[in-house]
């Protein structure tokens, strides 16, 4: 039975204990907005945030305050409203928050597993061209925040490995002119990224190629094979320029690599050991020990001072210059397969199980964690401006995340 003492759908509401109708008129102006936010009910809080935009700076201050007092979609809406504002004081206030706490999936590229297969790796070019790889290479142009305008198509001239070979890794040169892909059959292919034309294809390793990096300061790239060798190649001629060795290396498989922006130091991860290489001298200069299992991922901060490594659930943060461990903690319920730094170097993003997590570099505090995929998240890529995060998964999907 309806209670005549309770407000109807479009009645004006003066007050009382019962929450007002979502689209009802609340007397008291901005005080009414605050009352709806205080209900704790997402439906009413969302309507209140939208109404707050009608009250100038006072309304914006209420929205800003709600970032601390709301969760889920309500918090994301508050952040979205504030990000769209041009007022200097609003933008300054938002600097107190990490933008990756407000990531939302704006588009999903999805295919049937029989058609697409598991996504092994993703990469972004400087102009936001996305490449993701299974047994084939696909690309998409990410040119807008509106998901319906994100275009994707299969590049018809891109190389496809044999039916028994997966594409393990893809890297794009900093100038966006070259792309390199590597397969589980030991082959490496170099492409003209602008045209999709195959420039070179060759057998680089006797077993699977597990990792690739491009030296940003020189026209070279480096590959790591499952048989244990790390090789340097000329980016244009694809001529082998040398192989890295150390007395204790003994041909251990390398699963992850990264390079300091100066191009002088390479860091590789193998069985339990992180090795630091002087590329000019082509020798190991020191090693970092502490992991108890295979090292699957490595990331170097933009200033080249901090290294983050991932293994079986455990994440470690290192001071590269001192060669010392700073933090060690369990980050995921599975192998930590991908790590990437934010452009400002203040936070890093990890993927291990089905979740993506964001961490503060200086404290190792977890800033945010969210369910990203239905299966293991295999790879992450971040746009050069840090505004777009891409994740690939064994569930056969690639997701675009923006705050």
C-alpha cells in the first residue's frame, strides 16, 4: 500500500529521513545537493553531482569534496566533471589525486578465441597507434575519448607467423617509423610502421624470442632468446652487432629486458637474477639478487634511477645507482607479467592475475586496484602523455582505459 505521507515522483521535498525521488526537486538549493550526496545511495549521489554543476564554484567545491567521500561510479563521475573544468584552482586541486585511480574502460577489442587467440603483447606508438599481437598483428587508431569513434582493422600486409608460432613481443621505435615483432619460433620481423610494409625477416634465435627493446639513443635493437643469448642488431640493416656474455651467465633464459633512456645500460631478468649490462663494453657490470623465481617483467623510471621487477606474485623496487632493494611485497595472485611507469615517474602500474594495480613509487603503497579482464592480464602499454592505458589478456580482449 502506498504511504500518502511519502513524496511522490515529482513532489518538492522539504526534508525528512526518507531519500528524495531521484528527479524530485529539493528545496534549499545547494544544501539539497549536499543532502542527496549524504544519502550514500549511488542513484541520488549521481543526480546530485550533476545538479552541483549549476552552482558555480560552490558546486565545484562540493564535487571536489565528494572525491574523498564517495566510491565506485559516483567517484568516477565526480572526477570526470572536474577534469572537464578549465578553472585553474580546480586543476590545481586535482593534482593531489593520481589520475590512474579513476581509470575507466572506454573501449574493448574482442574476438573469439578460435579467431583471435590469447593476446600476448600490446604496444603504443608516439601518435597513439595501437598494436596487439597473437598469431597475427592487429592495429587500431586511438584518436578520441569516445569509444564509438575508436577504429580498428587488421593490417592486411602485416606478417603472420606460422600456425605453431605465437608473436611474443612487439616494440615501436620512438620516432614511430619502425616496428619490430618477435615470435616463439625464433624469428624477428622488422616493419615500416607507417605503411605496414615488411622490411626484413630473419631467424634470430634457435628458440623463442622472449623480449625485445629498442635502444633510444642509437639505431639498434636488442633481443633475448629462450636459449640464453642476448643479441644486438642494427635497426636498418638487421646485421648482428654482438652478443652479451658474462662469466656466470651460463646461458640462462632471459624473460624480460628494459633499457635506460641514455641507451648505455641494459637490464635483463632471467632465473631469479637481474643483470645490469654496460652496452658500450658489452659486459655485465653487476647483478641484483633477491627473487626466488623467474623474473617476468622489468620497468625503469623515466629518470633512470629506479627499477621495478616482477616475478611470482612478488614485486621489488630497486635503487639502480646503488644496486639496493628498497621495497619487496606481494602484489598479485599470479605471475607479475607486465610493469609500466607513469611519465612523471611517481607511480607504476602492474598486471599479474586478472587485475591491474597502481602503486606509489616512494612508499610502495597501493593506490588503486580493479578487475580488468576475465583471464590473466598479459601486457600493458601507456601512451606517451600518460592519458591512455592499454591492457591485453589471455581472454582474447584488448581494453582501452582512460581517466
